[in-house]
């Protein structure tokens, strides 16, 4: 696969085991998980500093909905 065609993903998930499982599944499918963020603040910081193509967000972080 052409490395430029590999999507760079940001995974946003507050549950560590779920984040790990999702990241491994995405990597097995050929994606490049560049960072896992556990809070919305971490996700926003990563999105501002990393080369992110796609972000996969948990809809509920630590009991708070992500709008």
C-alpha cells in the first residue's frame, strides 16, 4: 500500500482497553493511528499539532456528551 494513501487517525476514547482494541483493529485494517487521546482537551491539542486525516470520537467521554 502506498504510504501516502494510509489514513492518519486520531482515536478519542476515555476507556483505555477500548482505545487499545479500536487502535489495534484500525491498524490491522491498514490505518495509521497517530495518537490516542483520552479527553476532549487532549484531542483538540492533538488535532492542532498532528497531521490528522480522520478522528474517531467516543460520543461520551467520562460521562459527558461530545458535541
